[in-house]
C-alpha cells in the first residue's frame, strides 16, 4: 500500500504544472550556482560543480517540457564549460558541447538558443583552438538567430577571426556576412554528408540533405587568369552546411580533383566539383531521405596498369572467347536491413526471399556461364538505391539485374513481370514504382520529368531485349513444376534503382508476396531455385542473341 501511494504521488508530481515544488528545485539550483561562481575557493573542487549540475538536472529530469527547462539545460552546459577551466578533462568539455547543442536543437525558439550557439563558438575558439570550426559556429548565430541579442557579439568574433585567418578562411568557402535582419525566416534544410564512388571513366557524387530543397547547377570553364580549373557547382536553396563537414573531399580519380562545400550565402549551400577531365554529367534527386546525385563520365587521365602477368596467360571465359559483351553481371537483391520491402500475409519478407534467389542466381551464373557475378548485398543489410547502381557502374558490369517481389492491396492479384527504366505506361506501373521508390505517386510525375533528359543516352533498347529474354525464361521454365503461372509481360516504369545504370538493366518482379499461395511459393527453397534457373535461362538467351549483333563485343 505504501509503495502504491508512493508511485501515485510521483505520477501526480510528474503531471503537475509549474508549482511551488518545482520552483523550489530550480531556485535551489540557482542558489547553488550563485554561491559557486562567487567563491573562488569552491571552484577548486569538482564536487562543488557537480552538486550544482545535479541540482539543475533534478529539475530538468522532472520537468523536461517545463517552462524553464531550457534555462536548466543551458545552465548545466555552462557549468560543464566552467568546470573544464579547472579540470582540463576532455570529457567535461565534450559534455558541455553536447548540452549546448541540445539547447539549440530542442529549444530553438528559446532566448537561450542563440546564447548556446555563441558558447559553442567560444569553446572552439578558446579551448580547442579550432578557428575554422569556431567561424562556422559564430556564423550560425547570425544565420539562425538574426534577431537574437548574441548576433552583434558573433559578428564581432567573425570579423576578428577573418583578420586572423586570412586566406585560410577561403578553405571553408564562406562569404563575408551580410546583415540578416531582413532575411526570410523558416527552418533551413541541412546538408549532412557528401559521398562518392569512382571508376576509371565514371564517378558518382551523392549529396545527403535532411529535407527536400530546390537546386540549380552551373558548369564553369577553366579560368587560366585566376588559375581556376573547370568547375561544376550546385546551389542548394534554403539550406545550411552541417558543422561536421570540414574542408574538401579529395577525389583524384582523373575525372574529378575534389569536391568542396560551403555556406555560399546565409540560405544557400554551394557544392563545387573541381574537374580534371569529364565529357558529360547528369544530375537528379532521390527522396526519403532527400539526396542529390551527380554522375560524371569521361576518359580518365589516370591510366590503371593491369597486373603483371606471371606464367601462362589467364584462361578466358566462354563469353570472352566468343567476343561477347557480357563478362560481368551485378545482381541486386532489393531492400534489406531496416527496409523489409513488402510483407506477405503470413509474415514472409521480400528482403529475405530476394536475397536467397540472388545468391542462387550468382552461383548458377558462375558455374554454368563462367561469368563474374557480383551481389550488391550478400546479407541482411540496408543499401541506399544510389549505391546499388553506383556499384554496378564502378564494377563496369555488363548487365544489372534487380530482383524484387511484387505487392498489391488486392491479395487475389498474382503473376510475374519484368521492368525496364522509362516513364510509366499505366497506372499499375506507376503504383509499383511509387512503392519501390518509397515515394508518393505524386512524386512519380516529377521523376518522369527528370527521365526526359536521362533517357537520351540510356540502354533502353538493350534493356528491353534483356527483359524480354528473362521474362520468357521465367514464364517458360516455371510451369513445368508449378501451375497458375501468369505472364504479366515486360513493362516500363521510373525506378530509382535503375537510374544512372550504364549497362542494360532490368527489375524482375517475381510473383506477388501479398497473394497467399504465391507467398508460400516464394518462401519455398524449390521455387527460389526454379526462379533463379529461369532468370539464368533468360540471361543465357540474351547472350545468344547479341552474338549476332554486328560490332558487339
């Protein structure tokens, strides 16, 4: 009974609004810090600092959304900063930084938010001696809190740092700050990372952004008078650069020298690609999360020497002996990791089924066609769509086969289909593309606009031939062991995973996992084996076809 009364009392206290009790907790913390700051003797002892920190934490834990929670959290961050002045323990300074950032993130509208952001600049300037990072932190005060009382102090620090840093400031690609009093309000999207993949004649750059933004690109010619190389830059509107990104990313693959990013304007991030030698480029965006993909192609000035031969010449595959164009196939099991794909009525997951089929297909291609076969993923791991195509391109694959199961809200729908990249030809194709791309059907129309440009140099004819061969291999091979195999044909739709592939590429949709009896088949090892054999038959048929194509190989 006593225990029950205790819990009821705690519940009432946690639900209560600001009261005399919580005011007492906060006042006790304020009294503690006031005594501490007034006594140089107290400041010498760590336990005195921790006692005050714990007093504020007691209030903050009990009232994390209280009217003065922002003040309590800010006070603990200041105390850890003050404690570091005596302890010189990196853990104290790290905790101070973490708490100041939490104030900015959790209480962005609070009167303490701009103070916390300013304190971050002070820490990097005074304690970490990182002037570049300090510049970014002060810059954020002006950019995020143009009406805050810390703006004049931040501008003063920025001017001091510019005088001290001189040319080194240009490495950040940050401009001189304009007056932001009249700037537009609203949250800025954050550029969180820039990733890249390279091959001898292909490079893919991906810019990760935590919200959708408008962007524009410009290609600049070489400027010998300024010693500037040719550059391709992309301006991202209403965006800011994450403070963790510093300097430039070296590429040095013969196509691009490096990639730089900076806060070009208070609400514009500019990403610059310094060009060595490229012939063409394509830019498109992906969603959920939003990212911008830049593909550049050309002839690299770096010649990669083949490994020196030892002994007799290596044996050639059958395809190489026949002079065929297919030597390497990249197989892409859809979804994976945190993305299960479609889930059947009995709980069978698409990601598990397609991985098993892909592994079987890999073994068959190696054993029966003597070709190189590579999986985009060989375990239950999440892989962004842009990485899958980038892997195929950097591996210089000759074919790209993405394997999926289909899904529909109508559980009676069943059948097999194969897709190529193009604008959707019907409502069902658009629906499937929206599901596989993890976007709304509305965004599919936006993607189709992008395809008008991207499709000009695609492998659409060869992809169509490959899709026909694989579809026939499945439909003709499966009925021998299974009844009710429905041929839904070869279709086209704008699938993100196929965009940018520099080889014939298809997406195979093997049965509907949402259909009860097709789900049972998909979970069967025998059916998985039969599907892999059907795809293999299609690939083999495609290779035979291209033997007769003039100039192929």
